[in-house]
């Protein structure tokens, strides 16, 4: 099994509340009815329930002539935040051909729950799954737990880092294996404006007893609203595995563009 040294990846998300009081004259001979403004203030004192922020999108490209290519991608993402917790989950998939030969075929998903210990410290549990027929990865299922910290956390920008032990089940080529890992993760989000945002994430997971055997995942993306419901999205992802299947490359780089619909 070949072992390779580390490659690096670099570069690139958010709630509020209000309160009010009502008053009435104590000297009035009879109780006074509530005013419209008082009722509105009472309603404003009740904080809104947390909402799910969900989006789904597709992308496609076709060429014909000297070369015949087909690429289809789909994605979905959901996020919800409470006073004491955060949950996010997503899935990405792609299928493509070049001159009738398949050159893209993957499904990747994740789910993560963060329990807020303080406004910045949190404990997390995370599950992931990957199938990539081109890289000959029948399945890879990492499960991890750990601790995280928000280095930056405000309405426009977040930057978090996290680490913790994990376990991986995978089948690469004909080799089915499972092993303990330690996961290091980082995520950055920033609102460029009310209509545009960027994000970036990075993960490094080495075997706990053999740090030269590992896999990396990185992503950077930008999204801009076209309407209140529709947005254009461009994402660059990079997956690297130090021990690829026989005859496969270690690195997989994908640039995906599409349109997303936001459910609100």
C-alpha cells in the first residue's frame, strides 16, 4: 500500500430576538382595553420558533459534436439552530459521461448535531457516507464525535474548528476494512451581502495508529440570489485519499455549477 505526504487545501454562515412591555393607567375607574400597539408588543415578546433553512439544486451540461459529454448533479442541504443546539445535513450526487464512457458517479452525504456548551464551545456528533464508482469506493462511512469552538461567530461571519476521535468503515477496490481515526475539521462562512455568500470547509482524518494513511476533503463555494427563492451556485470540491484503489488516482477535483431553490 503506497503512502503519500499531505496535500493542503485552503480558503472560505448565522439569529436574533426582541422584547417589549405594555402599560395601562392605574387611576382609571375601570379596566382599560388593550391597545393595538400593546397587543403587537405582547406578540413581539414571544420569540419566533426556529425555522428549518432548506435548499435543493440541480446542475447539468451537455455537449455534442467533436466530443459528447453529459454531466448531471444534484444537491440538498438543511440547517436548523436552537438556543442550545445546531443541526445540519446534506447530500450531493453526480453522474457524467464523456464519449459514452462514464467519468463521474458519486453520492456523498453527511449529518451533524452540535450541542452548545457555551455560545462558542460545542460538542458534536457527525456521520458521513460516500460512494464513488469512478474512484472504486463502494462505500466509506466515517462516524466521529468531539469538541468544537467558534473562533468567529456573528450575524455575517462564522469560523469554527473541531477535533475528536472517529471510526471508519469502507470498501476500496476489493479491500473491505475498518479502523479508528482522529478527525480534524474547519468551516468558514461569510455573507458578502444580503444576496450573496461564500463558504469553505476542510477535513483531515488519519488512521489513529498510522498518520501517513489518511483522507482529506475540502470545499469552497459561492452563492448569489437571483430571486428570493432561487440562487446561482458554484462549488469546487477536492477529495484526496493516501491509499487509493489499485489503478486509481489519489486526488479527485470537481467544479460544479447549478441553480438552487430555497424552501422557506
